[in-house]
């Protein structure tokens, strides 16, 4: 049984009263006599000389646990106690009577409100300014289900839920090490949201861990409803469209990132876990890469890098070539493109913008509509609108093909955040291509690369291991080497323990020396 004391030294004016009636009056007034607030007063003792109150919030606490582990014990076991002093009764309740897993002393109203609103049960006795809080959080929780945004063919079929302790347990199932440490914070003046920082002690960089905790402590806001609130506060650069905090709903992904020396941030109420520091390459890597043959994974990764390039520049290339550089096309292709554009009344940039905006509207509508009809509406809408636009002469068939190919390539990204960034960057690149042709397109790409080189995420270069170039870390960047070759962690992430599996590494060195 864990026994500790909950105190709030920052506020001395909210200390519990010794009168039970005064305490109950304060609690009722503070919570506005809410209907879900349950207060049960009972009299216990052989001579019924002790009056106490059991306080909890209906719907947040487990009624069965309260009935079996709290009320029954108070009404039955205390009858056998011979003590008459109130402090001895409190000690008896705390140490010998209550059978729940966690029992704490409580002295202040602020801590009392936090406890009952978290699902705990508080016991107050008359003639005592000390209360007892017991852990009776309700078990109501969404079951662990298959991930909806990061599906794989081979790999675990489990995802995080909206309960913090369920999420930490899912990670601990993957990493059964005592060095997996958790530091908790409560953020939000009104919501009092539980936030947990999880990392491997001895592997994670201590400076980065301290910086993460310091940035969380500096957050001053009334409420945290999702991990995106935390992400906006802790990221290094606020003036970038690229995601600098990685998030995932897969426990195996988070466990793999923690093994690399990164730090996970779990927010109660969110099924997505944040990972820092986040590198650009992480958004193009999938958990399935490590579950299948390394050659297949390398080919798929190369395909993703090709896909991000095509999704970013394909419409801009079409605009630049058809507007300024027609001589780059072979004569038969040039004739075919010119014949298709003969009846189109708009320039290439307007044609591209019309199709891109139309497709983005259809995709967004498909996401917001009910699941039963959303995919059908988006697919049928795209086919019907594209075919009708070509037949009406508003756009050319080549433009429809390019937009469709671009859209398909944008779905290659395992991380949805980078897909949104590429979608947004297509539009300024198309405008630059319509003004300066290929020179404008190259200028825009140079600006993007320079911007990527300037981004830091908790002091780590965003383009690492490409910029700066780290040859040892190229084994898990553009391509994936065999697992037996991945014996070191990323150098700029984990600087304390960079070798994976000392036993295997030392055995391999001995075998080579014997040969």
C-alpha cells in the first residue's frame, strides 16, 4: 500500500476545517451543488461516536470499488477498533482498514477538488482537519483497438487510448526496463490535465530531458484538451510550416523512438503520443519498415522520397513547362498537350489552381462526412467533376492526370503532418513557376531547403543525418540496413549510450577476433 501526503503549500487559506459540516458546506459551494457530486455521511464505531463523509463524483469513480473497498470496510472493520482518539482512527483507516491500492493524506481544499475530479474518493472525519484520499478511478475506457491512421500489414494491431495510465502501460509492455522513467506534470489552470514525460534513463540526453520538463513547466494556459496544445508550446520554431514534433498512436512506434533516446510526451485524453526531438526523416519512416526484409523496406523508403518530390513539384513543373519551356517537351508530346489545351480558356496556372483547390475541397469534405458515405462521396465527386471539367473544356486531361498523381503521392507519407505541409507548399511553388518558370521553381526549392537547414528541434538539426552529414546514421535514413548492422543509436539524439545491445556487440567482436 502506497502511503504519502498531498499538500499544497502555495495556498494556506484553503486548509481543511476540523468541522465536518463546514468542510461539506465549502465543497458543495465550490462545486455549485452539482448533481453528480455524491456525499454520503455515515456514523461508525461501537458507540457510533465517529461521523465521517465519503465524497466522490458519480461517473468518474468506480462505484463497485467504493462499495467493497471503502464503505464496507469503514462500516464493518472499524467496529473492532478500540481507539477513541480521532488521530488514531485516521491512522487505523489509512494503514489497516482501507484495502485499495493507493491511500494518501490530504490537508487542503485545492488538493481535495483535484482528487475527486480525477475520480478518487475522499474521506473526511468530524473533528479532524486531515482527510484521506483513496484511488477509485473508474475503469470506463475505450478498448485498445487497431490504429486508424497508421495501418500496417505486418505488425502489432494495437493503438493508444484516451486514458493516460493505459497508454503508459502499453509502452511498458514493450520496454520492460526499470530505466524507463516517467515524470508527471499537471498542466492547465482549469482542466488540470495530467501529462507524462517518458524516457529511458541512461540513454536519453539529460539536457534534452531537462529542457522538455522546463518547457512544460513554463506553459501557462487555462486548459489542455489534446496533445496539439502541448506541441504548439514546446516546439522550437513557431514560424515554420514543417512539423517539428512527431506524434503517433502506435505503442511500438513510440517504444522504438524511446529506444533511440528520444522522449515521449503523453497527454491524458489524447490517443496520440508526442515524440521529441523529431527529425525530418522520421516522418518518412513507417513501423513496418523494421518488420520486413531490409531490401524491401529500402525500396519502399526510396519510393516515399520520390513520392514527396513528385507531390511537391509535379503541378509546378507542368505550369512552368507549358508556360515558358515548351521546347523541353518532345515534339509528339508537345503537340498532344497543345491540342488538349486548345479549347481551355484559362492559362496553365489558373487551370492548376482550379483543380488543386477542387481536389482539396473534395478531400476535406470526405474526411468530415460520416464514414459510411465519406469515401464514396470523395471518389465519385473526383471522378464526376474531373470528367465533367474535361468535357466542358475548363481543364485539360493532362492536368487532371497530374493532379490525381500528385494526390496519390501525397498519401504515401506515414505521417499525416508532413502530408499537410507538402499540400500547402504546392501552391506558392505553382505561383513562382507561373512567374519565373523553372527558375522560379528552383528558387522556391532552394528557399525550402535553406529553411529546413535552419530548423532546430530541441537543439538537434532537423535534417540530421543529412545536414550535418553523419555517415554512421545513414544506415537508417534514406535506406535501411540489416538489423545486425544497426548497432548504434543516432549520434545527435543519444550521446550517453550509443551502442545497442552490449552483449551482442561484444560477442560479435570476440567471434571476429577468434577468426
